């Protein structure tokens, strides 16, 4: 019998939640997704030292304030990791707009366009890239503009149906609901251990999937942030699932029948909901979990972005010494 990972690939596009090139080559995912935490981990690995050294050498030749140069080198590293990943997968590579721009439409657009330009200058077509933005109201509005310009977007840190509906209204290419983080919040709040079929994160993705498919919405649903293979198995058949290497490896060695859980033919009908800014903000405000986890996710990504910039600054000072 095929492994559960092989079975999953027949019903879901599998994405690797890592920037580790060796893991990508071994596990052969369809897409790769990155964020500041993944980039920070990737450039800290010995195998990525040539990428890090090239970015530092490039930065040492730039003019401007130290802060501007540090930030530019950090930006270059994110794209450099993405270029390396694009060479290893047949699909897309997500590259994230700075988390500290999550509430600024114009600066998010400026950063996103620069990312795309950097990729194109290095021979990677924009059709291979997804611009990743936090699913704040501002992030969604920035994505809507980018989509109209022909740049596909991945809206991350999705914790509620309201966010998913606003993303669909903006015609974004893909959303990333965070299964494990939703479960984490509820487990802490209730003290309960959840089985996969009752896992609040799993149920959240299923509700979004039902809404999208029953209303003919093309936006791709990509479950993310898994805590165990049970959550993954409970979402078999979802459009895409982004999975960390340890869980991919666990699925690779797991035997047994993997039953499809989601399919467009068996969705629950859900009436369309009109979503404007006021309704979006109220729905988010009324959902303590979504409010807290969205804010927490942005803070965590911003913290790792700051750590990446600090690493760049200290190493750039050595190069210039």
C-alpha cells in the first residue's frame, strides 16, 4: 500500500512549510511557503552560508543609512532563499511582505512590487511567486490591488470566516488558515484535548472550504500550522496543505488507508455573506480567538524579522570592518 503522504498527494497539493533546501529535495513538495521565521532559520543553516555571504557582499556596496542598507540586505536574503526554493519545486514560492507593514496599504504595495521586481531581475517569473500578506483589512485591500495588477497573493494568518470572505471578495489567489494556532487557543481556553474530527482548527478550515466551494469561489484554501498528522488527515482533500518536514516524514512512513474528507461534491451549502470594512472589523472584534491570534502572529513574524535584520547588521559590520 502507498504511504499516507503518497495518498494525500492524489487528492491535495502538498506544500512544504520550510526553507530547508535539503528537506525540499527529499520531500518533493508542489509549492514552498516562507515567512520571516523560516527565512531566519534558513539563513542560519551552514548550507545557506553562500546565500548569506552574497547578500552581505552586495550590502557592503550599497549607499544610504545603515538602517536602510540592513533592511535591504534582509529583503535580498528573503528573495535569495525564494530563488533557491523556486529551482526545487514545480509550483509557487510564497514570499512575505514585512509584518510591520500589516496595517499600511501603500507601503505594503511598495514592498510587494519590489519583491516581484527582484525576482524578475533574477530570472524568476512573477507567475512562480505568491506575495504573502497578513489578512488584516489593509493587507486584504493591498492584495486586491496586486491581484488586479497580475500579481497573485497568499493571505496568511487567517483565523476566521470573516477574513476568508473578505479575501474571496478581493479575488486573492490563496489563503492560509492556521489550523494549529486555532486549536492552541481553544485548548488553552478550555483545558480540553481535541480529537482531529472535533479540532477547532480543522472545523474552521472545513467551514471556509464549504463556503468557498458552495459559492463558486476560486480562491485556494491551504491549511497551515499543523500540530499533528491527525489534523492533516482530517483535512485530506483540501485544495492545498502546507506541512512542516517532520510531519511530512511521519506521513511518508505511515501506512493504512487515508480517506478523503473534503471534496467539492460533498460540501455543505452556505449562503453568501456581504462583507464590508465595518462588518469585517466587527466580526474580528467579536471573535476573541481570531483577534488575539492575528495580533500574536503579526508580532511573532515582526520579532523574527527584527532578529533577521539584527543578524544582518552585526555581520555587515564585520564585513565593513
